[in-house]
């Protein structure tokens, strides 16, 4: 139907018509809010590279979680900072570790909020890598046991879902087996399946104090140039028992989100990471773009690409804007 028979503008003129023909929606139900937990009491330590975000002691975390739940946000994703780091990341799987304590507190106080835990060692290891280091290298198989122990300790504390972000081969299978053996067959796994070695994790590493002390993560995280490899990674995680697969970061990898969504029949999560947040916040603060519109445009773009769920530090802003009808 060529012009002038077909005029796309006919459906664009009125706000009501635009609303009716909208192809993609963003719902508060699609959002997951990541939060950082620290030991201590009564403290919110602002994260300078992520304005508006803070490291929270458990009492402050509870306030934040209540706030999120009251806005209709269904889930939080928790990251912990330990009291002490060591080469084997012991606090990651300690019964009274920061995450284990935080999960128990949140589930007790706000039982209706879903608590997802990030499962990784990098915040807990003195060398800052996501696995066991031997002879200067991150060893895959010896790490699996510790990752599985970490996930199990989170489930025992009451976590509703675990999210392994370490990118070790075989990690989803190792976690599934450990959970099943201990009677947690019903605890889902959201796998960071296609996790790229990204510069956009910079602010997070300041927030979580998890920068590698030597080398980088390219030996286990993916090369930004690769798409077919992402499909292989996702297929592996699905075979090993992943319930939700994740692509991370989101914005530079919309094509991967789209392919994962069309090739696999599983819910897809996209993690709009710390650097994506910092970029928009910074430009917004400088007055270089309209921050609220930019937030909504980015999130709808990630949904349009195929993400069912979005992990975003803007979850509260977005929930507020959705409530105000500002889609
Ligand atoms: C831990 C982990 C990272 C992020 C989530 N889990 C950092 C990394 O891999 O270095 C990044 C999240 C963000 O940037 O918001 N492995």
C-alpha cells in the first residue's frame, strides 16, 4: 500500500490512537531492582559513580525493599560486600554471611517481595576474580563446588531465586544438582548466560569493591564481538537447567537479546548495568538530555528487543513514571 493510500501518520495524530496501536509495553511487573548490602547498622553509603544508589546496611535495605514493594516492584537482586575478603571468598557461602543475613531479614519482613541473589565470588575474594585462582589463572572446575555451595546457602537462607554471574563452564548444572540434592528442587535459577566482558561494569566494581586485582575477566566473560558464542552459552545453560536466561549488559547487546528470545522458549532477562545507569544519570544531571524520557526510551527499547524482565537501577524511577502514565 503505497502513499497516498497508506499514510502511517493517520495512526499517530491522536494520543489515544497512539496508545491503542502501541506494540510494546513496560510494566512495573517486568522490573528487578539490584541492591548492595553491607555489614553494620544505620548506614547508606552513597556510590559516587552511581548517583542515587547506595550501599545499604540491612536495616536500610529493609526500608528500600519496603519502598520498592509498595511501588509494585516484584523483585530485588541482592549483592553483598563482606567483612573480610580471602582467596577462596569464604563469606560468599558462610551461613552468617552478609547475603544470608540480608535474605533472612527481607523474607521475614517483606515476605511478598521476591528475593533473587547474585551468586559469585568476586566481591568476596581478595584477588577480585570470580573463581579460585591457581598459578595466576582462574580455575574452572575447583570453582564449581564453591559456586554451588554459595547458591545452596542462599536457598537455605530463604532466597526465592539464585542468579549465578561467575561465567564458569558447568555452573548452572552444578548449582541445580546441589539445590536438588538438598531438597530445593523448586528454587529457580536465573543464569547470567551471555555475560560480556564489558567496560560498562565499571561503576558496579566501585560499588561492590570487586575489581580484579590482576588481569581482567576476559578469560571467562565473553568477547563483545561474538554473537554465535552467546547462543552456545545460552544453549548450555538451558540444558543444565536454567529457568530464566540473561543477557548482560543490555544496550550494546540488543541483537543478542532478540536472538535469544526468538531461538529459545524461555523467559529472557536483560541486565541494564551500572555503566548504562551512570551514563544516563550523568547526562541528565548535566542537563544534556531529558533523563526521565531517556530512562523510559531505553527500557522500552530493551523490552522491544525481546526481554521479558529488566534488571535496572532505574526500577523505582520507572515504576513512578509508569504509575504517572508517562510511558
Ligand atoms: C559479578 C557481577 C558483576 C555485575 C553483576 N555481577 C560485575 C563483573 O562481572 O565484574 C555487573 C553489574 C553492573 O555493572 O551493574 N560477577
